[in-house]
C-alpha cells in the first residue's frame, strides 16, 4: 500500500520593518513644502513685475494681487500634479502666499515692528537706572558719547 502524502506546513516569515521609511517620506514632504515656498515667491515676483511698468512704484492693489496669486496657484497645482509631491508644492505655495498677503494687510506681529525715529541710535548709550554710566559692552565712555552726539 502506498504511503499517504501529508501537506507540509510552511513557516511564516516575519519581515523586519525598517525605521527609516517614514523619515524619507517626511524628508520628501519637507522638500516639497520648501520647493512650494520658493515657487510661491517666484510666482509673486513674476506677477508683481508683470503688473508694474519699469520705474513706477508698486501700488497697494498690485501687492494684494501678488500675494493672492500663489494661493490660487497652490490650490490649482494638485489638480495638475496629483502626487503627494504636488500636494506638498501646493501647500507650500498656499502657506507662503498667505503669509505675504497677511504682511500686505499689515497684521500686527507679522508685518514687523514699527521703528521709532532715532530709537536704534540711542539704545543703551545714555544713562539709565540700570546702566548709570551709559556704558555699552566693548565701548569706552568717550566712544559711547561720540555715538550719541
């Protein structure tokens, strides 16, 4: 009588997961965001140059349009480049365009600190409660007096 054949049990192999897979994906997303920011500045500068004639001052409307153009391009870009890199490019363009538009509107804290006339010249040079001699680190009193006058 013939021997009965038995089904051989296969051992399950567990594949080792590599820890750097997510880092490379994150690096690609960061690269896409940075490239989108650079592209947004390029689009903004191109629109601003196209709207102004040579030698003329840039109007406020031109600044608004130049700030909004990268936002529109960022929304439309993932329609043409449907990969995750295209989505990152669009997100970077939207972020930089939104920031430049917020700076154009002059939101406090984003558009910079307004400078008071002459303030930068006298910081720490005159006598104060904490600095009674008016001495600046690295400068003698005579050099500080020359800078004030």
